[in-house]
C-alpha cells in the first residue's frame, strides 16, 4: 500500500522535476513493490516448510 501511495504522490510532482527523474522514481517504486511481493511469498513458503518439518517430527 505504501508503494502505491508513493507512486501516486510522485505523479503530481511532474511539473517540479525532470521527466527522467520522475520516470526513474516510478520504476524504483514499482521494483521495490515487486521485490516486496516476492519477499512476502518467500516468507510464506518458508513458514509452510517449517510447519511441514515440525509435523514430521
């Protein structure tokens, strides 16, 4: 949610910054959002593996 808020907040600032900088910030925000999604999925998978390992013992 915070990444989307940052991206929405970056959009109106276009008049105050070069296009390249605004595009770069938007791409960074999108990349961090994607990395966050992947990291959360990894934690969920690790929690599942841990639960399965505990169930075997």
